[in-house]
C-alpha cells in the first residue's frame, strides 16, 4: 500500500509538471500571438499613414519638381483613340502626364543632364501614350503585347522618333509593371518610367523615393478624373462572365 501511495504521489507530480509545462507553452504562445498582433497593427497603421500622406497631409513639394501639364505630342498620339477611351480619355491623359512628370524627376535624381532629359522626353511620351492603351483599344486584360503592337503601328511614321528608339519604347511598355529594375539598352529611361508608373498606379503607396509633396502637387494639377476607378473596374468590365478571365490581368506583373 505504501508503494502504491508513493507511485500515486509520483504520478501526481508528473501530471502536475506536465500540466504546468503545457500551461507555460500555452501562455508563451498566447503572448507571442499578442505581440505579433500588435506588431502587425503598428505596421498596418504606418503603411496606411504613409499611403495617405500625399493625399491628406502632404509636405511641400521639392523645388526641383515640376508637373508637365500639357503635351501636344501625347494628345496627338492618344487623340486617335478618343472614341475607344471614351469618358476615360481625360483620366488616361492625366495619368500619362503624371507618370511623365515623375519619370523626369527620377532621371534628374539619377544624374541625367537636363538637355538629355529634354531630348529623351519624346521617347517617354510616345511609350506612355500606348503603355496601357490596349485595355481600351483591344479590350485586353493581358494588355502589354497588344499595347506594343498598337505603338509599333501608330509610331511607324512618327517624326519625333527614329527607328532605333522604338526598342526603348517597346521595353518601357513591356517593363512598366516590373517590380525590380530592368537591365538592357535604354535602362535608365525604362526604369525611370517603371518607377514612376508604380508611384502613380498605387497612388503613392509605392513611392520609389518620390517625395509625398511631389505626388500631392501632381494630383492637384492633374486630377485623376476617374482613372483609378476605371482601372479597378476593368476586370469586371472586360470579363463580366468569367472569373478566371479576370485573372489575366495578373499576367502584366513581372518580378
């Protein structure tokens, strides 16, 4: 009987130790979850605050940033597609001009001479005119190649471009949704437009070094005019009956 009592006492101590160990693990897990939740909430709050800054409490724009508000060359290109763009014409035009403004700023920050930026501007304008165009002209959610095809036809006899610049136009269009820098001939222009488009397409959530005040100034002088709502509505508009068809839009993204 004494042996049984000792065994029972030992079992009870083991059970208690096991219970205590489990409680400690459970408590540590609970604390870890709470810390993760707090950290996630802080990160989300910082991201939201960062994203909203250009639109609600922006600082002053930098002195070396200017907004390109008018481009006859751009309008001559997209003017051929006024019917296809319809009520989105103004929004698309302003999007192109904001991206152009950001791209010129990035080139300046990268050390490109102002005279060279001026010489390269027609290439950027030509590419921007067509960079998203096939969404409207072709009704294509996977629109990069169709946009390039439109550019190759539309710019074939463009006086502002030489044949050798068409390669850069093509890469600007094809790479403007790439996450990481692109490398190749004309990479400075391609990456300037790529970074600029990410700034505008995300409404400043992705800035790539663009000051919030510059984003605010560009959006004030070139209002979105419904452009972002049009973009968000494109999958349902172009593929209303096929959910899988709507997923084609993700083909435009590249690492």
